[in-house]
């Protein structure tokens, strides 16, 4: 779907995907419980009639076999309904959400958008899609991302109606990291159904995406990050505090660039978190651990009162899924206090979203 720059996002039902096409016909009837219910109904009805006839005619010969056959038929019906319930719980709705930024390369953005749609069509029963092309104007882009999140919320409500038995909705986002954080803050984390945020998998020979984390809080005792000491930035405003997540092992290079941005934006305090390895393990346990540990570090940081109630910033690196989840968990209650930064290779500096000019 092609959008004009600055045009409002529109929700599209892409249609039925390829999920479940491997099982069809007679075999599919076994998997979804249809065969068991049909055969069980016939068996239970036939033997049940014969059992009743034997009682009415007081014919004892073979009576218990009739009751046994009826019981087997009823058991098959029960099994069939259980299989049907399990099949319904396997139904998935995929929501593909894309925010394209021409300054970062439209060709790559469209490639990722198409890859996400293909994956969703292959793994979900129904795929919903919405996208927007950012204009480059700070105020307008903030408004567009808010609209994009609103369309996504409409898609989740639609998914709940389409698949009332499904346990999970798959969200596949493609967008810059700072936009992803704001998008997640707009979505929030209070959803009736689990919304699994998918991340791109780097390993060869595996599915291109995996359910990396969730918008809702998830209990986790995994600690993939090293939380460093809270640092005061010289000349900064003590009411401004920033989180910095080095999730790709950049080390001193990441630290120096973040400190330069903090001085530029007069941020007074900095809390840095970094991975022990250059690459996160590609599983939900690790990604959930990153989100939970970051939220815990933020809640328990020894911040002065002015910093806790003032303006907040977050410097992001790594997967988009983590940025979305952190936005939903950290910023949703007080979205206007947060600014998200991501590194722009064209200018070799950190770019904020929303920009300072945005209201």
C-alpha cells in the first residue's frame, strides 16, 4: 500500500493468509475435531437407540455392549470439541505497522514492510495492516504517529472480534527506534488480549520474525543487562534525566555519543545499561528480561525529586520490538514527559522524537 508523505494512516485487511494450508481435506477434519464430533455423534446416536430399545423390550442380550458403544461415541464427541477449542486458540491475527522515514531510506523501509506482511500472511489467519510515511516536520510527524497508534488500537479491537478464542495478537512493527518508543507509549500496556511484539531474527535458516516481547508486564528473573551507576552530567539541568541502552555492544563509542547529546540537550543525569555480549539471544526470555530489567532500573534509580518529576529521555539501540515495549511500559502513563533518541548515521548525532519544536 503506497501512502503520500504526511497522509493519515489507513487500516487495511490484507486477507486470509497461508497459515494452516498444509493440513487440508480429510486430515484437517481430524485436526479441528470435525471428524471426531461427526463419528462420535453417529456412534453415540446409533448405540444409544439400540440401548433404549433393549430397555423398552426388556431384551438383555447385548445391552451392555450398546451402552459401551454409546459411551465411546460420547467420548469421541467430547474429544472433538476439545480439538476444536484448541484449533481456535491457535488462530492468529497479525498486525503489520510501518512508519517510513524517507531520510533513512524508503527502499529499505518498503522491503521490511513487505517482509513483515509476507511473514504475517504465512503465519496468521488474518493480516491487518496500517502504515504511514513521515513528513520530516516534527509536529506533523508526532500527529501521524499518534494516528498510526490509534489505527493499531482499532486493529487490536477488530482482531479480538475476529478471533474471540485466540490467546494472542501478533504485532509486527517496522519504524525508527525513537518513533517506535513514542508509538508504544501511545499504545500502552493495558490490553485485554496479549499483544506479542515481534522482532526480526538475524539467524540464518530460521523464520524471519519471532515473538520477542509483550506490551503487558511479564514476570522475569533474567538480567541480560549490566546497570551502571547513575552519572551526573556536567552543566546539565538537574530536572532532566536520561536512560541509555547499549544493546549492541558499542561500548565507549556509544557512551561518548550519548554524553555529547546529553550536554547538547542539557540533561543532568544519565543511567546507562548495556549488554554483556554484542548480540542479544533471540528468544522471548531474553527480550522480556531486557524490558523488565530496564523498567526495574528506572523505578529504583536513586534520582533526585526534581529529576523524577521532570523531563525524561531515552537513548535507544537494538531491536524495534524492545523500543515499542519500553514505550508502552515506561512512558504510557506520562507520555509528554519523554523524548526518545536514536542515532542518525547521516548526521552522526542522536535525533530526538518528538523534536523540540513539536508541541
